[in-house]
């Protein structure tokens, strides 16, 4: 993704931190300010291809596919997002990519932003949205739209491990493209504050 007139942020977070809610709040703030933005949910792009190829019937099945298949879906998704962002933001704007820095799969922890993905997207900032382990567990448990039993096997302790791994993964990906890493705490009832903390960083790019 060229950086001439487009600022790109990859917003990451383990399931349950509320990153999509933060992204939507940030998009609303940008709209009020008259700044164009393009939101791309990385999983949606992977799912579209996987459904077309008959590989899965739901999003949560993607992380259970063979590793090499997931890598191919990742590459296709990153390319599609970059191409669509260039088409939609001809006069410039903010790209917000909603994804995970790490994903728990049947073959272990899988990098959500390996070199072939992060290089294609070429972010200015990788945002790591976080919340307390207890709050994350509660949100995961209450979300009936997703199948996350495999993520919650060890409860709070596993969430703590995933939070730490997500931080390390985001920093490792940022090194590949010279992006900064921003940690944002999304406390209950304070989504606007979380979004505004990201906005302050956008102004410095």
C-alpha cells in the first residue's frame, strides 16, 4: 500500500477485546471530521474465498484449516484489501484493517501478520487493543455468534498467555515494515476514549 496519501492502521486484538467496536467508533469520529476511511475486516476477505472454494461453512472453521491453506487465504486477502483501499481512497484517507496479530489454530499459534501480509498492507501503525483478562472472558462467553470453545479451554490463564503473545507478534510484524506499535486499553464503557487515543496517533503520522 503506497503511503503518499493513505495512512494505514492495522488494528489487532485477541477475540473479546472489542477491537471491532473501537474501529467502528474511530470511523464515526473520522467521518465527523470529514476524513475518509475504509474499514477492512481481514477475516471477511479470507472467509469469502474459503466459502467460494467450499473449504468452510463458517468463519471459526478457518483457523482449523491446514496451515498452508490458511497462508494462501491470507495472501489473497491482503492483496484484495490493498487493491480495494487504493480504489476507494483515490484522494487519500485512513485504512483500518481489523484483524488478529496471532490466531490459535490446530497447529499452534499462527501469526496473523506474517511478512507476506504485513508487507502487502504496509501499515504506519499496528494497534494492539487490550482489555482485562476477566473482561475478555466475559465478552467471549456472552458472544453467541461465534464458536470459541477452543479459545476458552484454559480460561483466564490462557487469555493472559494470548494477550502476551499478541503483543510480541505485533512488535515482530512492525519491525518488518518500520511501523510503530500502539497499545490501547478498551475498558468497559470507554470505547470512545480508546478510539480517541488511536486518533491522536493518526494525527502524528
